[in-house]
C-alpha cells in the first residue's frame, strides 16, 4: 500500500512538472508575440529561426502529453488528460492573442513617442522641415529617437501629406513604419503590406 501511495505521488509530481513546463512555454509564446517587433529590430534572422524552433518545441510537448496519457491514465485517471487539454488551450490562446498582443505593444511605443511625432508633423506642415530630392529629411537631434535612421520620408499624393518614420534597421526585410496621413485615410500601399490603424491620422505599415 505504501509503495502504491508513493507511486501515485510520483505520478502526480510528474503531472505537475509537465503542466508547469507547458504553461511556461505558453507564457514564452506570449512574450515572443509581445516583443515581436523588437526582435525584428534587434536581429531579423531571429524571425526565421524562432518560429520553427517554437513550433518544434510545441509539437514535442504535444506528443509527450499524448504519450503521458497512455502511461499514467491507470495511475491518475482523467487527470492524465490535463497536459493535452492545457496544450490545446495554450495553442488557442496564442493564436487568438497573436495580433492583439503585437498591436498592444505597437500602441505602447506610439504613445511613448506621440508628442515627438506630433511636433515633427507640425514642423513639416509649417515648412520648417523639408524633404530633399529623395523625399527624405534629417530629423533634428532631439527628435532622432523617433526614427531608426534619424530621417523621415515626406511626400504628397493627391494633396494628402504622408510622413513616415522607420521603426527598425532591417536590411533584408522591408521596414516597418509609423506613417502619418493628413486626411485620416490609410496610405495607398503595396497589397502585400499590412496597414494597422493606430488613430485617425496614424498607421503602422509593415509586412509584419
């Protein structure tokens, strides 16, 4: 009886450890989604390497959770299904929150820089900041934190003013930009680009 009790306790401990690992992995996925743009800015190859790695880890946990049922159902009954159920829940939550978490992160960055953005727009509209022949203007030193390359792109299309701030320094992948539109309508961009509306005049334009 004592041996059986000890065995049952061991199974519960293993169940607890597996559940903690799955939940920990789920939290890691949410952190990855929140800092997606920062990872993109830091080193773009990580966006090629991380998704397959995370996918492999998730599949491995899923397979292990299924195997766990066959080995431990006779010891802990229906509780052996907990890892599979939690894995499915983590997958659904990760899919459901993928874009909301990312856009929440974008909104935080925009809010932190919004005053600087608006001051630059005022300078452009007043003619204090003019584009060169390539449609770019160097930002004053105190505003260079707003753009990764210390510049803004300025152009007009059908009397609509567009001002674009780079958010990263990626070389291979197209850049993600905070873009101002004077008429509150989104910019007419490549159909492959993703346009996320932050507020009536501001958008994030990217492949992300």
